[in-house]
């Protein structure tokens, strides 16, 4: 977290702007895809150590739905969109109009739909970050898994190699009438990528 010892408030304001623009772009993209209004609350943005990710999604043994992908380009890293089983079911029923199914089981179509939601979010947040920084960042084809949070993160480490120490967390809330479905979006830049991002934004890193 050494990059955040100086001008921490300013740097977090920059990252919050990335979250706000990305959420707006994601809502617009999903509205077009689904041909219906999609509302998203203003996201909360924070920074946390990689090892605390599991605790933010209910603990390492919590069963979650996770969409994960690799970011290639000028500031490489890894991305995870993690949602609880309850939130996954709310998204499927409220946002995507799927009929109620088994809470612990998902059809191939349901998993595909959730994966596409994660893909849209990833693309929207990366696009907003790329527009603000001028850096090229390209997402890989996303994968989806239903497993314990700790196992998913461990698999990500094996799949993508060493992760950076810090994770940018964007808490995303979908609104459907009086129903809410929460998701946790994590961007984990590779070591040195945060510095590249801030330098491209004109933010001092010393």
C-alpha cells in the first residue's frame, strides 16, 4: 500500500471516478442487451490487501459465484466479479427474468448469463480506466466457477501466476424495484501496474 501513503484521498477520488464511470457504462450496456432499464447504485470504491478479499465476500469457505479473467496490455492484472448465491439468484430472477431454480444449482444457461453480466462489468470498468489513463487494457475470455471463495482465489493464483499485493474493490449494487443484488468487483493489478495507472493519470506516486 506504499503508493497510497501520500495523497491517498486524491488517489482514491481518482479510483472512485473510474468506478462511477464504469458503473454508468455497465448499466447502459446491460440495458441495451436486455432491452429494459437497468439501475445500478453509485458504487463504493476501496482498496484492500489481496489476502482480505475472501473476508469481504463472506469468508474463505463461503460458496460464491465468481467470474474471473486476465487483463493484458499496458497495465496487466487480474479481475474477479464475485457474488453470493442469494445475489446470483436475485440477478437471475429480477434482472434476467429467469424462473426460480435450485439455490445451489445452476443450469448452463444461467451460468452463461451470469458470466455475460461479469463480462459486461469487466469491459465497462476497463474501458473507463483505459479512457482516463490512455493505457491499452484488454480482457481475456472470462471463466465462471461456483465454489468456496478461498478455492477460487487460490485457483486464480495458479492460473494467472503471482497476484499484486493490492486489490481495487468496487462494490456494485443492482436495483430491481425494491430488490437489491450486490456484487464485488476486484481489480488486482500486477506489481508495478498501479504505478503505471497513476502516472498515466498525472497523479504523483512518490
